């Protein structure tokens, strides 16, 4: 009511051109795209909501020369540059969790395999002090057994197979959530579990 008519018309025209509003008879209504955007806003502040990132962790295992090995990578990007652990990938809009794990496995390593959901974790990372939240992520932990293909890397990380028995000695600077994820993977009894964890790393 407090907006001038010409200003209202200008903004309404913009919303119509962006297909965020549609005209039906004498009414102007939010389009499905407009409703989707409105759904991401906080009603009280009228600002976009900042929400947790959703990612998959794809944990590949294989038998090699009679030993169990797991696929590890060293990150070559920030945050956690030069840390080691299991690779992750963001869940794309509308994508299935297992589809994400299998897609990311192929894109990151050139390998193919069938993913299985093992657990779900909500990790909050605080740095440099316990009251500064720098990362908020929901991670879907997936196991992939005996992937096929030839292992290749990319600029985001170096990938390599390690004997499971050598992990503790080989990982110099493991990712904060690595031990938790490894325990979930190796103690899985058929029941998908969920938990929330806070991490306070020395480096980020």
C-alpha cells in the first residue's frame, strides 16, 4: 500500500518477465518457480535462508593381493588443503543420493560401482574458536565395493588405494570426520544410523 503505482508496476513487470509471477484472470499469482524461491526465504527477516550443505561421502573398498584396500584421497583445494580421507561430492538439485555417489565416483576417479547408503551424519565445524561456525554439512555415507575401471585423479585431489591395516600410519593429517566415517563403514550391521557431531580442527 505504501508503494507508488509506477514503482509497483515496474517490479510486477520484472517478476512477470522472469516467470516468477503469472496473471490469471484479474489475479497475479506466484508461478511454481516463484513459489520455489519464496520457499527459500525466512518469513520474519525476508532474507534467504542459509542452510546446511548436503554431500555424499563415497567410500570404495576392494580386495587386492589378499588384502582389503580402501580408496583415499589427499585434498588439493581449500578448505582442508592437503588433508586425507574419503572424497565427497555435493548432491545436485533433484538428484538421488546413491546416484550422486556413483556419479561423483566416476567424475573424480574414472571408476564405476554400485553405491549403498550406510549412515547419515550432520557435521558442524568450528574454527578458529568454538563459537565460530565455518561449515555446516549433512553427509550421506555410501560404500562402494569392488569398483571397476582404471583409477585416475583430477586437480581436486590425489587418489590412491591403501591397505586398511596401514591407514592409521599412512594418514598424516586426516579430515576431521574421517575416523567417524571409517568406523561407520567398518562396523555397519545393516542398520542406517544418524548422529550429529561437532568438530574443532586445528586447521581449516
